[in-house]
C-alpha cells in the first residue's frame, strides 16, 4: 500500500468542502438540476425513445426487446446530458476539480513553508 503525501491526505479529508466553496464547481453542479421545461423535455426523451424502440423492435423475444430498449434509453440519456452541457457552455467538472486541487496544493505548500 502506497503512503500518501501530506497534501494528498489533506485533499482526501477536505476535497468535498473545497469543491463546494468554489463558485465555478457549484455552478456546473447546479446546472445538472432540472429547472426549466426544456430540461424536463430533454430528459423525457430517453423514456420516449425506449418506449418507441420497444414497440418497434424486430426481435420476437421479449428479453431482447427489453435489453434493446434499455440500451437505447442509456445511450439517449447520455446524449441528452451531453447536449445540455454543450448548450449551457459548462466546463467539465474534472477540469474544474483539477484547478481547485492545484490551487489547494499551492495554498497548502505556502502554509507548510510558513510553519
């Protein structure tokens, strides 16, 4: 088992708090909430797509119909989330988290030097 650096221990203990304090991170997380009718419509599309595929499915076996419908629902949900992110112009959470972590690292190192 590899030992963690002092900063990595600090990051593990304070990650959630540091991210929640960052306004960019909170804005992106809040952007995933469904607030408008367009959001509800966008997230209803996977259900409609799955139902349409289930009715249209060429398979004679019901299990294959269910699997195909589930696949279509998952793929269309992923596409809807991507479309919503693209339309809102939000940066990826991983990018924001990396910036917050780097800023926390600089502050941690600055505070360790002063101690």
